[in-house]
């Protein structure tokens, strides 16, 4: 029998302007496993002056609801690494584990995505998100906020690496407030000859979907453009040697981040509309 979930009572966090919804995923990719390091100290010394112990909550989507459990408590100034293997007994293999820092535990079952702690804006309070093999590791500083649904994605893939024994993937990382599973289609085109579609792949929300970039006929001088008309996400570009001795993890920025003056989000909509029109996706 399916258990009904109570709606959680959100904690009162004072009168500050921003309640951060950031989470810190534990990644997964072919031939490697994820590890995430959390830091209980802010990235600047003026936005958040509190020196508090914070709880480490683990959240994931399962059976149409959000599940959560408290893993740990971090003293102020402390840091701790959490591995995919360390939480394997708690989270299904196909779920995206989401770590967060909070002042209170989350409800163990919820129909709405829990709200994390209040954080910082410039820069964002981040974690170290990494992938490791028995022979190598790679990481970047990041966080994950929920995307609107439905949404859309426009990105380019300049980080493909070429050579004998190298595998390339795009890891599309998505988080939405709704825990119910849905899918969409990622399409990859030749940016110079936009009518030439190189491939299409199914991706899933609240997950990291691995899309192989090999076998698409790409050369070292090509720049693929990647679109998704039904889902937003963070595209990570992961390259590895077949033996796992070398790993590389890169990410691009959304089009709005390249706009210096004016309304960045309007500019992003124009860029997306222009490229979708070029690709026959209006």
C-alpha cells in the first residue's frame, strides 16, 4: 500500500531576503562513481555571519514523492565527503542523491521539494562535485537549484576530446520541484549545418542522464549544438580513457551568463528562439 505524505512545515529562517533552494548532488557516470564534499562555512564574510552547526540531509525522488533522511551533523568550519557507495543502501540506483545543509531535519516523506538552508548570492554557497575511478578523479565547484518544468535547453559541446581509447559523454543533470517522473528528448545538431541532426536521446527529470557523444561522426573542428525543448538542466561534459586512468569533467554556462548589460533573460530567450528556428524546432 502506498503511504500518503504529509506536507512539511517549512522552518522559519528570519527576515533575510533569500531562502536558498540549492542542493549538492552525488553524481554518477559510466566507469566512475560520485563523491561530494560539503563545507559548513560561507564563501564570503559579509552575507552570512552565523557560525552554526548544520545538519546534512539526503533527499531523493522515489515512487512519486520526495524521501529524506538526516546523515550527519557538521560543526561550523567543518567539511565532509560523501560517496555514492556510502549512501547506496539508502537511495535506489536510478535516483539522484541530493545533499543539503539545513538547521532542521526534513520530513522523511514529502510531496514538495524541501527547502534548504539560507545561503549566499555572490558567490553561491557551493560544494565540490566529483567523479572518481580506481585510478583518477575529477571535480568542479557547483550546486543544483530546481528548474522550471517544462523548460528548455540550449548548449554547445566544445569539450569533446579526441584520441585512441577516449570516451565522451554529456551528463544532463536535472532537478524539478515535482518528484513525479517524466522524460524528454535531447537532440544534437551540427552547428555549421543546422539541418543535420546527429542524434536524439531520451533524458529523465530529477536524474543525471548520460548521453554518449561518440559515434556521432564528429571531428575535432566540429561544434555540436545540443537542445531540449521539454526540459532544462545543467550539461556536464565528461571524458575518460577506457581504463579510467584519466578523467575530465567540464560544464558550460547558460546563454544569459554571457550578457553583460540589459535584461539577461530576455536575451537568452532571443538566443534560444533564433537557434531553435535555425534547427527547425520553432
